[in-house]
């Protein structure tokens, strides 16, 4: 079996897909989205395609090593995202070739279903905002979710007045009142805080017992992250912007957080995600893969979730369940997604929809994910 062509598509906002075709008719599908960077990853995949065409797609590890190591410059968000999409598509091909779910080729599943959390929170305390939050919660509760993630709205400076902090704290405790103590709540600070402010806010919300706080500070300084974790009595998480086991190494070895969030679409694909999880297991750290894009990325995450013992919970956004790209959507029941028993990554792509060209703003390049972002009070640049 040989790879004959690699095609790329942009059918939705924030969605880039890759299809690897073979001379046997087997095709592998995956996601190659890099939020806010719509052009660099497709260019990287085109470069890698020159190497892959004519090669045996079943030599997954060999190709991973060649793509990562053969160039003088390694890593980087666009290269690792391109590698991630290719790696996932090759796992899809391998499963289809051998007629088994791809997780059986990674050693077999250690669980029968994948626990997921949904995005929900209270960000607006007005009557209209509370009504909208209540309506979304009611909708999500029908699928039996037992965990939700929210985050503080807007840009945060090095410190904020009590009114700003209190608004977020009030919303957090109100969320706990609405869902009760059987449900877990977590908060994504989006790396917008300084260490001091992150510690202060974490202590304000500790009484409602968060499951975790994600990215309390930027990920570049591991010692700053560890400083926060040492002062906070509940787990912290990070990792969606770390791109390989080498970038996770210091976070893991210093035990700077309790929970790791590699993004399968950016960290080098399922092959690398599994290696990161295996390394973290030595330090009793669990993985909760980040996934805020589409259903093929969710499938690649769940491939690894199924086979590693130190998996805790999977991030899942609404678009990740299908977004019109699958013939059969992922279904959340009792807060879990059942493992698939079909060959490959378990997704049957609707090729009519998947090969359409999105007509919006540059496939997702916008102010939210890569454009301009300022503090309103003085016009200085704000962290995303």
C-alpha cells in the first residue's frame, strides 16, 4: 500500500481537514486546524507531502520521526500541527487496513467509554445573561454531563479592583448552587493572570471546590506556574499550547501542575499524545486533552483516551460532536461518549460537506484568535 495524494479542505470556520489517499482505496481523515493561523499549516503539509507521496502509510512511527527530525528546524506550532494531522490520518488508515478500531493498534482499550465535559458558565449576571445560562445548562443536562468548564470574561490586567474579581467569584458560586455538589466545575483563566492575581482569585473560589483551574498564568515560565500550584489547594492544569514531550518535560518533572492538557491537533498527533501521557504517568499526573475544534480532532483525542490509564476527562465543544461533517455525530450519554467498534478513528466523513470551501473570514483568522487585542483603558496590548 502506498500514499498517492494528500488533499486539504476548509469546510467550516476554524476547521481545516486533511485526507490522505492510498492506492488501495483506503483514505485517512484528520484535522489540521491551527486556530488563528489559517495559512501556515496548509503550507507545511504541502511541504511534507513531497516526502510522503509513494510511501507506505503503515510505517507511522518512521514517518513521525522523519517529519520531526529530518529538518534542521524542529517544532513550532505550524510544523507540529501539520505533523499532528498527518499522524492522525495515518492511524485512521492503519485501523481501516487491519479492520479494527485504531485504538486496538495502540494496545487496546482500557476503558469502554470516554468521559467528557462541556463548556458552560455564567459570565453575565444580568437577567438576560442568567436566563441564557440557565437555558444552555438545561440543554446540556439532557446529555447527562457531570462536568462543565467556564472562564472569566474580558481582558485582565496585572491586578483588578474588587468589583471585577467579585463579579467572577459570585458567578462561580452561583454555578455551584445551580448544579449541586455531584457535578464538577472547572475554570479556564486563559493564561491571562499574573501569579499573584491567580493565587488571589483561586483562594476566593476554593470554597466551591473547583475540579481544576486551567492556565492560571502563561505557560512559558514553569517556575511561575509551580509557584501558583504550591499556593492553591486544588489542581491546576496546563498544556494546550505546549507542542511536544520536550516542551512538557519540565512541567512534568517539576510537577508544576496536577493535570496536563496536550492538544492532539498541535502536540504532534496521537502518537505524541500517548508518549506524553505515558511520561506523565510516572509522576501520577493525568491527562485531559484539550480539544476546542472539530469532530475529527475529538476522534484523535479519544484514540489515546481509550488506551492510557492516566486519562481523567476529555474536553468537548459543541462543534466537536459533528458540525455537519460526519454522517453520524458523536453522541454524549450520561456525560460519556461510547467507544466505537468500526475500523479506524470511528468517524464516517460526509465528503460532500467536508470538501466544501468555507466562505467566511480566512478560515477563522479573526480578532478572537489571532488579530488585535487591547486593554480598553489605555490601548496597551492584552494577552489573548
